[in-house]
C-alpha cells in the first residue's frame, strides 16, 4: 500500500517538474530563436529571387498567423 502512495506522489511530482522544466526550456528557446518576422521573410524572398513588396509581406504574415491559430 505504501509503495502505491509513494509511486503516485512521485509521478505527480515528475509531471509537475516536467511541465515547469519544459516551460522554462521553451521560453529560453524562443528568446534565442525568435519566430519569423517581416525582415526574415523579406530576406527569404530576396534569396528566392522575388522582389518583396509591403503588400506581399503583409499577406504572408497574415497567412502565417492564421496557420498558427489553426494549429492551436
């Protein structure tokens, strides 16, 4: 009986610790590697041989934001 209680407490502590550990890792990851912004899109389009217009950049950013909302 004692083993079951110790196992349950250990599992709960592991889940809670894992959650906060993963949360801290993701915060650090997004600080080091920010999501794509307009400047990054502009440089990607220029590398692909396209001339980026403001309208096109805004459309692409809107599409990316919409795709992010759908994935949540």
